[in-house]
């Protein structure tokens, strides 16, 4: 019995030894053998410089091994590598294998490569071109959702040429688009600074251009969908042209694009528009502005400013026209240069965090009547108190609304001043601009159309109701002025 147990123990130890990973160093590079005759390059003992050439085979203790993999983080942060040559025996490049190699200018991927791991070349900021071999069937990081799920060229700011070799059955770079397209679904999944958008692509994938340095985007006719985060934090993006075929724009597709100056939607688009040359994207059916920029002029027909529509834009002032009723969550958050805000009398709903982290606010002109606006939580929260405190901002209100604004939650944090015209000012000055003219008729119509019943400035006829009789009274005031 003892002999049997001893034999079993010896066999278990032998099996464990055979299965255990063996790491050894040759010419300054570390290799790890996990099974059979194959090894991966797992790191280095001496940091490589200049051109890094990986051998196809290495011999250790009399055994010759085939190098078939570049391991997890193997050469990450090797800033002195300038070029890489890999043998055709390598079939996989693992997670961030060459990540943050900031001086890497060229890498030759082998013809036998099958799989490219997440972030394999992330933050290689000197890399200007990359060619994906025809043999590659798996590229990790699609969607680019977090730090462990990134595309192969994430953060490669100077990459302009991104090519998939002809003959690849899974991916392509049709029409010299300098991007990686998933052939079966016609979805562009990874792009770069030099990408264009072929008409045969139907979808720009989730996070496809996340944090790239692309400057001009013209979406071709044929593209129907821009998925969530598709151009998230493209800080160099200046111009955006949306074709008539685009019918879906995912949440935060263009959040964090502060350099954006021009936004145009094709006239024939049935879902979105840029009415009145407003430099914005408006969801036509809902009259909701979903993306703005530094040059946006909000049309009078807009009813809502959407989720993160202006987040991190460079606007310095914004006037919400009469007719706007809703600011959705984070609509104008992180607008660090925003100083002046005009809120219309028709506004009834300011949702969570609408003005969070707007650290330069100096003046808010509040035309809504007392207690007519529902405030979400933390509308003006998370400010940098070294730059701004709420008392640095003056809240301008009508005299009859002063008591409300100076005591109501969130509003009372500002320096409240009753210096707007109103019931004690010019009769008929519905929009509160100190004049009574045709613009007040427009404002009054907006109030009536939006069923605002508690705005004393709109009750021009002073009969306790807001209706067409107030329009007649206002016209009489203007005609007899």
C-alpha cells in the first residue's frame, strides 16, 4: 500500500513539473514555456533599445522551442524601442504587449498572426502606420469600454494609416478608409486620425474613434448608425457632417469634443436636422437639441436641450430661447468657460447636474416665474471651490420673484438680485429684455403653446388667465407705443 501511494505521489509530482511554467532568459529577453515546444516572450531582463528583433526559435537546456506569442505587458513602457520585427511563428500578441512604447515608429506584423489582444499597441504615440495581416481573425477591444478592453491602436495619436491586408476573411479596410471594418456586418470598429467613411459601411461601432485625434468627420450616405461613444472625447474634432441616411446616434457619441466648431446635418435627413444653420444636431420629432458646439445658436423651435448636449464645449454664454422647457441631465456640464446663462420663462424642468462643474459662471438671468421650475439634484454641484463659489454668480430675477429665489433650495446659494423688468416694470415685456416689441409676441405665443399658466408677465390683459386675449392686449400696447 505504501509503495502504491509513493508511486502515485511521484506521478503527481512529475505531472505538476511538466505542467508548471518554466521561465528562462536568453539575450536579455525572458521566455515562458507552458506546454510542449512553444514559448511566449514574457518580458525582459535588460530593457531593449532601438530595433527589437524577436527570434523564431530559442534553445534552453538542450531543448529548442518555437516562439509563438508575445505575452501580457511584455514590452510595455519600453520607450527606447524604435522598431519591432516579429517572426512568422508568432500567432498571438497579448494585452498591451507593446503598450506605451512612445518612440516606436514601425512594427512588422507576421503573416502567421491570428490574434491581437486588447491595447496591444496602445499609446504608441510615434506610430504613424500599422498593417494588419490577412491571417488575423481576432482583434480584441471592440467597444473600447474600459482600460482592459481597448482596441489595438488606442491612444496612438499620430496614427494616420491603418490597413487590413487584402484577403482577410474577417476584417477589411475597404476604399482605403484607414480603419478596421468588420466585413460581415459592415461595421467600422477601429479608426484613426486619417480615417474616412465609405458608403458601404453601415455602422460606426461603439467607441470606434474614442479619444482619437481625428479633426474632420464627414459621414457618408449609406451609414445609418453611430453607436454609443463612437467619437467620445475626440478633442481635436473641428467639423462634423451627418449624412441623410443616419437614423441613429447613440448616447454620448460626441461627448467631450471641445474643439467642435461646425455641425451640419444633411437637409434630406428624416430623423435629425440642423435647422436655421444652428450648428447643432436636433432630433426632429422631439425638437430636442442633442449636440451643440461653441458656435451653436439654439433655434426658437427647440423644446429641450438633451443629455450632455454641450458637455465640455467652449461656450462662454448661452441664451435659451423662449419655448425651451427642459434641460436634461448634464446638458451644459463641465463648460469651464461658460459665464452667462439666460433661462427663458418657458423653462419648467432643469434635470440632474445640468450645470455641474461650470466654474466660470458669473450671471444667470432667470425669467421663469417663482416656483415654476422643477430642479433635479446637484444642478450646480461639484464646482472647484478654488476657482468658484456660488456667491461669485449673480442670479438676476424679477422683483416679484425675489422672495422665492432667495429662499429656494439651490437657487438661494447664488447672490440673488431683483433687477429684471416684470409686473413692476414694463407692461407687455414678456421676455424681460426691457423692451416691448414683436419679440414679446413670439415669447407669449411660446408660453401659450407650452401651457405655462403661472407666468405673471404673460398675463398682459391682467384677467388672471394666459390666452389669446393676452396676444391681442400685447399687440394693442405695441401699436399704441
